[in-house]
C-alpha cells in the first residue's frame, strides 16, 4: 500500500508521496555501484573503474566530496571535474555549497564499454560512482544543510540526526531519486576518521548504496510513485553538522520497485 504522508520540516508542512519501508527489501534499479579508492597520502580520490562494462545508453552518476582544501581559491564549479576514457559528457546536477562543495554529476547516454572515472586536477577527495538505466535528463534537484536550515537554532552538536533536503518536485512517476551527502566527520591522512562509528542509515523509502568512513560521504536511491514533492532523508549515526542533496532523473522507461513494499 502506498501511503501519502504529511512531513513537517522546519515549521512548514508539505505533503510528499514516498515509498514506505518494507519487511522485505525492495529491489531498486541500480545496475552497479562502487565506492572509489582513496589515496591516504595525497588525500584525493583515485581513478574509479566500474567492475563491469557500462551498457551503452545508460545513466552514469558520480557523487563526490569536493576539492581538497588547497584548492578552495578555485571557482566552485572547478571542484566538480570528472571525465572518462569513453568521452562521456558529465554535467552537474547540483552542488551543495558547503564543506569544500559536494557535487553530484551525471552523464546521459553513456557510450558504453569499460569505463574509468577520472577526477581532474585533484577535484574530489572522496567519490562514488553508479550506473542506472537510461535517463532523458535531470528533472529537479535541491539540497539542505544543518547551517542553512538551522541558522539561529541549537549548536550543531545538538542538531537533529535526521538530514533532509528541501523539496524536490518530480513531474513523473517512476523517476530515479538519488540522495547524497555527508555527516560531520573529519577525514585525516592515516585513514581514520573522527566519529567513524557514526555510520548512516537510509531514510524511509530509500536504499543505501554506500557510505565511506562512517558517513563522510553517503549515497542512497529511491523511485517516485506519483508526480509531486519529495524530500531526501537520511539517518545519521550521531548528532552534528550534515549536508544532504537529492536529484530526480526522468527515465526513458519509468522505473518500478520490485519486491514487497507496504
């Protein structure tokens, strides 16, 4: 049963159609997903190769924790430079403008074949890559942060451990929703992370694809059931600063959740 919930978010009530969690995991349409390798010496994400060849025509998505701090003098969009040897055209879906910038990039109509994502000029510290069925393009995107949504509220150590984006409006059922973001961890050179026990959990109706270093970077997905307003949500493992974005992609063939859902 699909349930229409009224979500109260920071003194505003908005109705959003979401997929409710199930006792049996639903199957979402990711074809493949990978956490990219990380170099503890340079503090940069390394070239990231899909485990299987990408199917021609598919959608490629890259989530990244943006620039190394040495590069903060760059314009923000220089912190989201990705390419692959197939010559796919990567675009920015959105960029959370905090914490060295946190972009989501995508490439439509992948050329296909063995594919390695490269991050030019050390433009990513951590990254994740995913392949999905073909998309006709980005529909909408938005983001939320602790600072943006609580500018005069509690100290960040007392902030909510549930992160939410602002509203994303989907125009069609069966769209792909991708949420990405980070929690208040500090990545340091020896490969450990402060508060690394703060692993994260997917929000209601989402499937967690991956997380790096206790939520320093996290990636989840879901599917729209009807046109309307949606929130990206994620459950951090501890209280603190967080940033979260979500993007909705229109698909060539509308996606369907397979499995048991309430």
